[in-house]
């Protein structure tokens, strides 16, 4: 089964090269991190031969604005000629867009996708399981029939359910428990176990859906590992937090580059959602981030109103008071944070990853 899954992934890489003709193989993907992943990052990733996704904004209407910005950034003669050489892509925007489904606005998503026709839509975190994903998939395919639908999952059960649904996705993103931001609260497992079992299970059922590996991948070593597990491509989030195009506070970005030992320095908790006034997340998802002073005080027994007062004062002060070594607000990042050491352009990150992948393959 192991070799069958890898052979299937190789065939899927050929499919990606046809669907996304500007990309290099293997496909490297910039994940749609909420707020952080903007049009500038997505377009920079495009220019380096990857597929960049724009993340959800603070409000639902931001997605349409961000796609319009990406369209403007791409509206030069060279890009137009490149896409014209591939007739199937000439009417699609060569970037993706992500939607957080549980509190998303389907009408706004339809408007954004029908107007700008991104090449792919990434869906995550439904409130009521696969049914809501089916509804969104149906409506978004009606809005832009050639736009690929990607669904992010964190368990084998989710992957099988999505694959057997009445509206199976074009791509499944398998997110391991190492991932930063929101992932499975208690039933997630590492990508090294999740991805190959999902690949084997789907192959045994005769299901032909490409898999993207995600969760804790920040360099060529992680990418090659995921490809060997049966991934057709890999997605990165935390590594792109340390990109010049990320929409991120400099103190937050500096903390991403400073922190080490993700097993000790990061964890999953809804505490930071609550301190920021974000409630309603489905219980099965919680975010991984750096465990700073707010967490230390919480573990010491400080009541929530005290934690909230200290948090808000730190955010008002900003800078390292909010995000530094003794910060107090959300600093979402993956368990591989100790491997992120410098800020680079998003295109440079993609190009470096491709070089590392090729060198590692030769060494193996």
C-alpha cells in the first residue's frame, strides 16, 4: 500500500501541473491564515511558482476586496501572456482564497468567488460537519465551476466523510496536530501518521483525490517527508508568518523567529480566543500558539477578569508587551516554530524550499 499511495501522489502532481500551469513541481502552497495571508503574499508565492491562498479577513467582505487587490497586482502583460498560453486558466485568478465556514458568510463568499474566480477555494471548520461543507461546495461550484474546492481536515474520519460525501472536494488538505492556529482540539495526530493512513484508506476505496500535507512543515526536510508519506504537495503557514508580505505586527513576527522548543513553548487552548473576545468556535477545534504570560497566570489560578484586564492593557501598549517573551495576547504558530529563524520574502521562501527539496532528494 505504501508504494501505491506514493505512486498515486506522483500522478496527482502531474494533475496539479496541468490545473495550475504556472506552478513548479512539487506544489508548494501558502496556507490561508486568517488576516495574515493577504494578496501581496499570495501573488509573491505565485511569482515563485507556488499557489498562494488569501486568508479570511476580519469581516466577510474583506475577501472580495483582497481578491480585487490580487487581481490588480497580477494585471500586467507578463501574467496575462502566461495565462493566455494556458487557455484553461485564462479566466481564473492564479491565487486561492480561504473561508472559515463556521462563522463565514456564504453570500459574501459567493460574491467574491463569482466576481474574481480564484483558481481554488479552501474551506475549513464547519459548524455542523460535512453538511455545511456540502452546502458551501455546491454554491461555490455554481458561482465558478472551474474553481477547485479544497477542504482541510485533521482526522481520518473527516477525510473519509468528505471523500464519500455528495460533493467530494477536488483536494483534501491533511493537517497534522503540529499545525499552528486552529486544529483538532483532542483527536488530532501528527502528519506522519495521519497522511499515510488517509492515503491508504482512500486508495483502497478507489477514491482519487489529491492530498496536501500540512502541519509543522517549514523547510525542505518537512516537505520531502510529507511527499514520501503520499502527499501530492505541501502547505505552509507558520513559515510564511516570517515573510515580508505577511500582514503581521513586527513584534509578533519577531517572536515567531525568536521562539524555540515548540513542544514546551506552544500548546492548544481557547484562552486567547476568549481574551480577545472571540467566542463560538466549535469545540472540536482549538488554536495552537505560544504559551505566554497569560497562560502562566491562568495556570497559577488568576481569575478571567484579571487575565482580561492584563491582556487588554498589554494589547493597548502594543509591541513586545503584547507579543514578546513576556507578552499576553494570541501568538499563533506551529510546533515547528523553532525551525523558523529569519524573515524572508515569500518568493524567496518558496524558491529556497524547492532547492532544499531537490538537494535532499539527491542525498537520499
